[in-house]
């Protein structure tokens, strides 16, 4: 893979976590969160960031939150940064 690719080969544990996120939020939500993470320019997207983004989207209450994503991405990023200080 290219060095600037935000996603790489994943471990079995990460695959299980992604499956859990998919079961909780849907495949579409997880894929859109991964796309938003990559689009946001994060060098390496991680599970905690994705989970925070998904939780933020769910809290916003939209059917397709990525259509309202700028607010949700901001909040997820802020929450992630606060939790990982």
C-alpha cells in the first residue's frame, strides 16, 4: 500500500471491532465514517476515532449523518482529542 493510505492491513482484533461497529451502526455508517476519517486528512485513522465519530453521528439523530457530517466530524474529533490528552 502507499504510505499516505490512512488504512492498512488490519489485525483480527481490529476486524472483530469493525464487525461489532457494523452490527451496531450498519455497514453504510462504518464505511461513511472511514471515508470521512480519510477525507479529514488524518494520517492514521484508528478505531477509537471511528467509534467516536459514529457515536457522535448517532447522538445527532440523523438517518444519514454523513450528509450533516461537518458538525459531527468536528464533535467527534474534539471528543477524541479530549479523551486522548
